[in-house]
C-alpha cells in the first residue's frame, strides 16, 4: 500500500524545542511508517537525542505535535510506551543485579508475567552466546556483554517500535552481523526501527530511509539511493559531509598527525 494511503505509526508536526534560550529543534516534520528502518543521523548537537527523548515521553516543554500509534502523546497517557523498546547510547544499569534479575525485572515492567520474562530472557541470552553469565552480576560483565543485555531488554516484550542509539557499541563482529540481520527481519514483520549511529557504513547498509538532522532542521530525507541521486555523492559519509558543511576533517587529521610526529628539540 502506498504510504500516502497508510496511517503513520509516528507523526511529528512542527516540533520545536528550546533549551536555555537556544532553539534545539526548529520545526521538525516527519511521518514514519510500519516496517521502516530509519537511519536518524546528524552531528553532535543536531537534535537527534532530543527528538527521540520527546517521543519517549522523557522531555516536556516542546511545541508542535507528536502522535504515536495515532494518539497525541501530550495528553499524558503512557500506555503507548508498552509497545516501545529503547537502547540509549549511555545506559544506567543496576550493576548489583544479575542478568536474570535485571531482565525479568524489565520484562515485568513491560507487563510480562515473571516466568515468561525469565524464559524468554534465558533463551535470548543463549542466542547471544551469554548463557553462562545469565546468573552473573551485571557489574562482572564486559562492555559487549552489557550491550547485549541492553538489546535483549529492549526486545523482551516484542515492541512495535525500537529506538536504538549506537546499539552496536562494544559488540564483536559476529554479534554485529546477527543484530543487523535481526533488525532486517523485525522490519520485514512490520516493526519500526529508529537507528541512530555515527558509523555511516552501518547506517547506509541497514536503513530503508535516512533522515539527516543538522542544527535542528531536517536537511535530507529519503533512501540512500535517493540521496545519492539528489546530491551526486557516493557514500553516506560524503553526503553527510556535504549537507552538514563539515569539510575540515582531512585538514584536522593532518594537523593531528603532524603534532604526533613532533620530536623534542
């Protein structure tokens, strides 16, 4: 069905946000549909995290309209959050809990019966190669293991929308391949995925649609192939550089190398 005839699962209209007199979002308009993997990218400070946190209900005080599952989230109802999974870039975890305790706790927060949460969590840990640490404390796990536990916690309740901020951080190569294939399969089943990362090669490969934010504005929106055609650029990194106006990376890198090579006189 053409998107014009479908109801967007997320609809953002005229979204603006100010922090301390600075306008962070300058009128974002965005309709997102089921089954899309949105590569949500932009420089630091572009407004990506602010947009996501507004959709998650973590930030108030914005102007504009945000509708998720057809309902305006400003009405204060939180039922829609039960259908959302979230992996933040920096997450605070309960280090004193075991992986089992943490995951069953999260599952219960999302409305799962404890025994089902435990059963699904243990099976998912096995699929990620973590069956031997299921009963270990979070504090004893490596960065990559903790990241896998976070991913599992976002998936336990079978959400309809996933918000992932640098979800591959710390993962080994095999796990990266598993996660990329998993996201494609989830999208094929109608799940919607917001994927934010600074690793342009990954965004380029997994996204069905790329939204580039710069200084609080959407400056590009389309498939990778569409952006290539519009801007006559080869890679997403080149498109990113062209649209954000950052052309100094080579000169900066050269200056860094020259400083590193300096010797004492």
